C-alpha cells in the first residue's frame, strides 16, 4: 500500500508551537513527530473482530422485523 497524506486543519497556534517544540526535543521534523504521535496513539487500539461486530449488530437490531434473504432474492428476480 502506498503511504497516504493527512492534512489537519484549524489547529490552535499554541498546539502547533507545542508540536514543534516536542519535535525539536526528539530531533525530528514536525511532520515526523506528528506521525509518531499518531502511531503511538493508534498502536494500542484493538480492532474488533468480525464476530464482535456481528454480535453488536444483532444486539442493535434485536426486535426489528427481518425479511429473509430468499424473499428479497425472489422479489428482486420478479422485478427484472
């Protein structure tokens, strides 16, 4: 995968200054420091499994009327 670009707008001047100072302390460019902060913040985040997402969806739709897929397929064929 090719690296992407991310543009962050509307940052407070104080936040930008703090980022620049932090980058200087770590001997990095501001952009490299920004990448490192994002990497650290997201590296500990656990992605939910398909099973967890499916369980959450079932919970959210519990009690709703469901149309069986074969009915939807049959209706789709008759509409052609």
